[in-house]
């Protein structure tokens, strides 16, 4: 099966996009957005993410336990 883009090309494109975004954040029209970050805003994001962590972690643990039970041997 032929891939439309090789992995190496995809990595190069992703790296170039990352550099462009970093330059845009540092020098471009988004520079004021980066400067407006402060401790109060970031702590608000952290507090909001704490509640999402439990909602994300619980389903992952359920899947891990189900997978472990399915693949364990008869001696377990």
C-alpha cells in the first residue's frame, strides 16, 4: 500500500510548522497573546484541568484492566 506522504516528509512538515508557530508567537501578531499570560490565568487553566484529569483517567484505567484480564494466562 502506497502512502501519500512518507514518514520522513511528514516529520519535516511537522517540524517546519512547529518552527513557524513558535516564530509567530514570538514576533508576529500573536506576540501580545503570549505576553498576556500571567500566573492567575495559568492557575485557572490548571484548576479546570484537574477535574478533567479524573474524567480522562477513569476510562483509561477501565480499558487497561479489561485488556489485562483478557490477555492474562490461566495461571493468573
